[in-house]
């Protein structure tokens, strides 16, 4: 344990004089610049993509709007999952699927994950919303299924209150070398 060093009254007054008139920062958290999702320019880029079109054949139980969901591949450390669950990672990219059809969301997710791989992005937020039917939110259920279909996704879970709670997902992606 470190010992506290005594600060002299002269040093304290010098410090107070130096910081007089300085206002504290209201928001010290860095706001990430969202990735801009663009369509791939050539079919070659799509062939090199981390995944092909997602299957719509669902074998998972349906989740409701308020359900908190979570998934992780084997080998992911508990501390990593806890940090993801509590929103401890800085979000490096955001995909907002509000108002998109299933087909548009499928294509947007495909291109977003491709872009994340190219940009070496690891921690992203995907906003799906809660849907019109609280007992069967379509995009939430699709994402729950689609994200499990690619090895690029190591883990995902419902976001914290500040990022949309059950209407959004934190997603942890593999790094460029395919490592955890």
C-alpha cells in the first residue's frame, strides 16, 4: 500500500490558483465515430467477405422485446463477457437497423461486418429496436439467429440502458488475425 505524501499549504494554494476559473468537463467519454455502411463495390469484395448471406431458417426460441439476449463462442473469458455485458468497451462502430425490412437488415449487417473486418473494428453496437409486436420483434429475433451464423462474431449481448438496453446489442468481433 502506498503512503500518502503530505502536500504543503503553499503547494495547495499554487494549485488552486492554477485551476481557478477552469470548469469541469461534463462528458469525459469519447464518442465513437460510427462506421458508415456502404455497399461493396465489386463482387470480389463480397466473395472475400466474412460471411455469406444469412440463413432465415430459425431454430431458436423466439425472444420478446424486453428479453435480454446473450451468446458467446466457447473459449471466451468470463471477464471479457462481463465487460461486454456492462458496456465497458468503447463502441467503435454503430449499425442502426431501425425501419429496415428483413432483407435490408440482412444486407446492411452483411456489409457492416465486412467493413468492420476491413477497418479492424472489434466492439460494435447494433441497434435493432424493440419492434412493433412486443411478443415477436422481427429484427431482434433475426439478429439473434444471424449473428450466431458467423465465426467473425465471438459474442453478443443486450446493451446497457445508456445504449438501448433490449433494443440494441453489443457485439464482440474477432481481431484481424482471427484471434480472440
